[in-house]
C-alpha cells in the first residue's frame, strides 16, 4: 500500500517561510512526477509545483520566484520551500505523485498552511 505523509505546515506571518516535506512509503516503482497542489476554502485544487524524474519543474505563476520544489529520490521525498508567503497562499497543501507502471496518481492527506498576522 502506497502512503504519502506530509509535514511542515502551520501558521506563519506574511513574508515568512515554511518548508513542506512529503515522504512516500510502500511498494512503488517509477515515481515519474512528485508535486504539490493546494486547495483554499471554496476553491478548486490547483497545481502549485511539480518535479519530473528528469529534474524539470513546473510552477504556478503565482508562486514563481517564491517557492522552490526539490526531491530526494533515494528517500522518496519531495520538499517545497515557501518564501515570502502571502495571505493568499493560505490553503490545504496536498502532496501527490504519479507513479507505477500505469502512472497512477496518489495523494497525501494534506497539511494546512495559514498565512496571517
């Protein structure tokens, strides 16, 4: 059974930083993509950042230059460093991977990030 466990969320003031981590456990092969989505109350879940196995990255326009995604393939872990946080970054952040022979999507349980003074 594949599990994604996120950590690192919390409450931070505007302009502050947080680092999210997500570790994948279980029997899984070929993790092609690791990434983060977020969902604010009343809104759809949107891609924030993702990193492909070859190292290429994609970012939402609203976080470019502020967020940095990285992954440690040996540890099956993906990180996201979030700097210069804004109140509009407040959301539940979900880790996801696309993996396996059939490139199925797997999701974590989510971690709350609140940016407020």
